[in-house]
């Protein structure tokens, strides 16, 4: 099955949750039009406080629907946009993508994967215990962060639920995703 966009969300200002909509517009080099995290330089408060001139590697937050399904089995009912994602996907192994992978979304939009979203205490403020539920350990004991991935916008365009997502992998060797 091809990867698809299940939902899109954005919200002006610095808020944890975003509002689902019928479409979002991605702007090359900036992020989601009208979203509080859009910009060429870092917009997340803690990172901006350290160095506001850093490039914004977190212009678009993508989350896999399969995580929301998993969380539901643990008693967490989470809807589109609730935990801050801009694009909710289905049938895309977001966590398995390498750094630098490009996602072609719909007819025109292209984003480049920069790394993992690092789950933070805001998840627990939204729903107690949610942060731990988005973390795991693999067979070797390595921490697995499951709260989605971050990307920058290479080519702008309108993204709507139902749009197809194609992954284009970078040349080998592939670099694993790290928190950004």
C-alpha cells in the first residue's frame, strides 16, 4: 500500500496541539504557512533561547498514524494534531527512514527528513504518562523515540488528506535518525 496523508494540522503561535484542517501549505525553506514553528531559523523556545540563529531543522513534524493506534491500546485517545504534528501519515515507516530522505507529498511538496522528534515533558502535560508511552527500548537496550520525525521544506505546495507520499532515499551509507 502506498503511503498517504491521513490528516494535516497547523496553528499560529506557540501551542502544543495544532488544529486539523482541510489542507496546509508548505513554504520552501520555512515550513507550514501560518504555523508557529515556521521560519528559516529555530522557532522552538528552548532552542531559540540557546541560539536564535540556528537553522530550523524542525519546520514540519510528521507522525505515523500507527503510533496513535498503538497508544490507543494503552488507553491514550489521541486525535490528529493533538500532539503537535503537522502531517499525520499512514503506511510510511517514518522511524525507519534515514537522515536526508526526501518525502514527495502530493503533486508538488517535498520535505527532507532531518531527524527524530525528541519526546518531552509537554506530552505528560497533555496526558500523564504519554511521554513514557512514546519511548521504548530495542533488543540491545537502545532508546527508541517514537514521537515522529522532523523535516525541512525543499519544495512548497498544498498538502491534503489523501495525498500520496513517496520516499526517496539518499545515497548509501544511510545515516540513522537522531533527535533534532
